[in-house]
C-alpha cells in the first residue's frame, strides 16, 4: 500500500456513512485515516452490486459474479487506480453483444460471422438497411452532440428527428441501451440523448477501436475484502439506518434496532429513493433533487439453461438481448463463461428480468439489483446537484450521480471524501457529466506523497 499522509489541519470528525456498496466503501476508504467513521449496511455483507457467489456445479466449486462484472481502463480510471493500490488482479473479458427475436432475427457483434450468423440476414433488405443506419448514426450523432443539437432532447425524440428505420431502433440501438442500463426499451426512449451519445462515444461504441474489458480474477469480492481490511472504523452489518434528523450541532441516526447515535456529518452513499425515505426533515430542494432520479428493481437469475440465449451458436455473445415476440418482454442474458473466463464445459448464465423462467432444475439462485432510471430532468439535476451537497451536514454519493455504473459510484464517493479532507494515493479523475461543475471551489487531488511535499 502507498503511504497515506494525514493532514494535521483537518478537524477530526465523527462521520456516519449509509450504505456499503462501492460508493460507501470508497468514501470510507479515503477517509479512514482522517475521521472516525461508522459504516451502516442493511445487508449481512459489504459490496452492494459487487456480489460474488459460490455454486456447486456438478461437484465443481465455481465463484461467479452476479452484479458488477466488468470494467475497462479507459472508462474506469479510478477503479483501475484503486485495484492497483489494493493489488487486485484481473483477467481479460469479452464484451460482445447479440440480439435475438425467437430465432427469426439473430445477430451478434462478433465480426462478419456474428452479423451474418443467420445466413438469411444477407438477403434481407431490412437488415442491410439497419446496418446502413448504424453507420449513419455513428457518423451523425457525434456531430449533433458537439453542435448542441441534442440538448434537452430525449433519445426517442432524437431518433424520430434522425428518421432512422424501425429495425435500427428496435433491433439495435434500444436493445443495446436497455442492456447497458438495465432498463426497458420504453425507458431508453426517455433517456437524455446527449448523455446517451456521449456515453457511446466515450466507450468507443461507435467505432471499431474499442477498449479491452477486464474482470476481477476470483470475483469482485476480492476488491471488497481488501478495501474492508484497510478500514479502521465501525462497520455495522445487518443494521440499517431507519431515520435521520439534522440539527444545529450534528446529525442523529436511528437504526432498525431503535438505537440512536450522534454524528458530526452523514454521507448517504445509498440510492436516491432510499435517501428520501431516511431523511425525516427533508426540505423541498432535497426532495426535488432526490426524486429526479428514481430507481427500478431488476431480478437477476443465475442458471445454466442455454434456452435463454440465441438459438444459433454463432449469434451468441457475452451480452444476449432476447425476446420471444416483437412486442413482448425482453431479457438480457450474460454469458459468464465469456465474461469471467469460466470453463465453457460448464455453461453458466445470469439473466436479468427473464422473459420466461429458466428450467428450475438448472437454476442456482436469484438476486435483486436496483438501478437508476435517467431522464432529461434527472440529468439536469445531476449538473446542479452541488446546491445541496454538504448543506445541513449532509452529503450524497452513488452511481446515480453519474451514468449508473461502478466507476460512477466510486467517483462520487471519492469526490465527497476529498471535500471532507480525505486522501487517495492517485490523481483523481472526474466524470464528464458533472466534472468541473460539482463544487463551488476547484476540487484538487494529488497522490499523498506529492500532497505532503
């Protein structure tokens, strides 16, 4: 571990952190040598979406992730720096994508062989038109983003203006967005067009030069365990906060057991809707901001049933977006063999909101993960969220303050920690949604040794 320099000019405070996902762990880790922290977590484990489970697969023990699975160095700079600091190992992953409509239409992003895994695609004018629309979209959308044309537009509105075909919208772009954000196609239509295009552009989803994705060797719990080992504070598992009151001299936290404790500051490193329920004295401004980004529940099923994948082997990918009817429900099935390097002789999948149930005899378990739902109003709230940060001794962190992913959660936690005098031994990288606009004063960070000079 790199040495951490504790500033002697920062008054030591007693700080409560609500939630022990990546945001809560990140802020606790960065504050561990500066303040006295108490971490409240409603579950019996740390990590949130970093949830590695052990299964018995015909006598073989396999560790598999069911929430956070992959990252890449280009778009997850703080995660990479954290993993380097913790000594967390990783391996290469596969981030290919496929679409399947009950065997009638199937394609994958695995080169020409994947695009034409269904031979009939080469003879379908509608399919060729879809590919042309992909090329036109990839060329036009970045220019529209740069010109400011997308400001205030929902994705569905932009697609109507662009006059792309229904096959492009229904069989390509909306399914890909729905898979990325764990959302429905209808929800993707309301997603802010500028944030959507910026995300696609930054992740190089609009060109052939894409980043190499990686997955944590041994599962994401490896990094959770190493972060937890560094913490020097109180961790209260299975004891959720139930109510929070702010007053002139501090913050009162009441837990599910009925006990209460006083703190100098509170950091709500949980979902926006959870924060709204916890704040007993929430004012109008807080309510307005927190309600701008709601959450929806998603059901993840861990199984070994290949029927929830495309029928043609050549059309299968790491992420498989499948539905049985054109207007029916859809699900995303993650191929964990491709994503985490698990032996392909033991097919293993995670299906999110399965449109039909996997064979019960082939199912290992199921989990609930809640994801933020974004809109133009939500994006506007993100951009001016600093108006309530730190007010009334209250801070907010979570992936919902970015694009909704692990890097966003970590970044938001570190950002709060730095404002409270926290230390990280690398140069902090801010995001493109609110980076540079978050604080009223510049947010400066440097490796601890540099800061000490």
